[in-house]
C-alpha cells in the first residue's frame, strides 16, 4: 500500500516469521497468534525516522507504542525505528513482550513520518496494516484402536447381521471394528428374531450372547366325526377336538386317523403367536368300498371319476 502525503512516500510490507508474501498481506491484513512475533518492513522516501503505534480492542483511542502498550501515543510515546541508506526500515513486533497483554481481535498498526498520534494524522504522512490476533489452539490427535465382537447364541447357528450387513453364523468373532454403538440381530428358523445393541470399545473385546426363544404357535383341530387320533410329525397329540400349543413356527405334517375312515394327511404352516384352525371331514372307508363294489362293471374312467369326487369332498373340508 502506498500513500502520498506532504511529499513523503511511506510503504509498509508486513510478514510473519520472515515470510514476505504472508497470507493476507496483499490485501492489507495479516493474521497471527497472540504472542507471535510479526516482522514489519517498509520504505520511506524522505523521513529518516518512522514512528509506530497501534490501535485496537481495549487500547486508548489514539494508540499506544508497539513495544509498550502502557505508553500512550497522545502523550508522545511511540516505537521509533530508523530508515537506512536504502530508505528501508524494519521492526520485529514481539506481541508477547509489550508491557502488557493484548486481547484477541483486530488491530491497526500505524507507520507515521513524524510523532503524531491518531488525532493528528491530518498533518502527517502515514500508512497502515491491519493485524488480526487470535488465540493459539492445541490439537491432540488420539489414535483410534479397533475393537472385537465375540458373538454366541443358544442355540448356535443363528444368522448375524450388524445394521443391514450379514456377517455369518454364530458362534462368530468379528475383529477390526471401529469403536461405537451397533445394533446386532440374531435370526434362526423356528426362533424369535432377537435384536440387541452393542458398544464396541477401543482395543477391547465385547461379548454378546443371545438367548433365542422358540417361535411357536397353536393348531386347533376339529374332526367330523370327533374322536380321531391326531399325529403331528409322527408324534401323537391326543384326539380331536384338540388345541395343540407350542408348535414351532414352521411347516408340520398333520395326520388324522380314525377307525372306519380314510386316513387324512395335510401340511400345515404354524405362524408365531397365532392359533391356526383346521376342520377335517373324514370320509367313511365303507362308503368308498361300497361305491367301488357297486361300480364293479362300470368302465374304468367312470370309476376313476367317482374316486375323484369322493376325494374332492374330503379335501374341501380341510
């Protein structure tokens, strides 16, 4: 920045830590941390001496000397630097050795060709640079160590998902997991799906054990006539009418047996938490036998048609 005033030319080129092209200096502003040393350099084309002072937050309005912020410029106190034979001057402003403490904020450094404070610059040649002082910060980078999940279920062989991602079957060990909170889901055919939160700590193993409850439902069986024996997957469960509880939620083969009637067999899907009704109309064995005997001389295709009708009556009852 160059300002012509009273035939004097004064320039100020700021830098930080001897870097002439400091960030922001081209626009007349530089940034520094409080306590940092700022190099101020410039040229004067007529005055052998430069008078420096600064204004800013909580300082007297007309400025103070750079080397001692208790020395007021309107009382004749300045930081005085000499101009060399090449019309060059420089000053290292150590912001931590100034006879006091500056607050964080934006300051203006004034370079004047005579000992005039801010209130008397109308009769002086001067130029300025804006300095923004900020509080130093300390950033500590803490290494993050992955953790481990140890997953087991009773019974074993459950599918494991973390979030929406499938991981494998239990028992399962998963290493290299970023620390944090996760939702783990265990699922197995015939059992109620279990979801549980888990917290993975850095460098530690988190043990999660899932106790899976059987997924069960009920089957209500009525037969006509009543009193038929009921077998489910070859195991006998009493006589109809009967309600059978705690059946696992899957497909079961149900067999209905009663003397004098055709045995009925059907696959029934049990749904968790529900009671499935099943009504069975048994077909008398004598009816089938008598029908076939009466049809002794009936052509084969008619006999087959009669059997289909009888079986259709039976299955419509299911």
